[in-house]
């Protein structure tokens, strides 16, 4: 039972790392195209969208 809990925690952490990775990538790309003020929230929203697409 404890091993399953550890595995599920690791998988949750991996999903969170994907969200952070995508948010950083999209924020950088959008800040080049648009203003950084709009790019950061748009990048975070896009990262959650992309992460949901891969599930």
C-alpha cells in the first residue's frame, strides 16, 4: 500500500513538473511575441491545457 502511495505521489509530481515546464516555455515564447504582462498568465493557462491534452 505504501509503495502505491509513493508511486502516485511521483506521478502527481511529474504532472506538476510538466505544467511548470510548459508554463515557462509558453511564457518565454509569448513574452517575445506579446508583452510579458499578458504572456505569463497566458502561458500558465496554455500549460494546463496542454497537460490535460496528454492525459
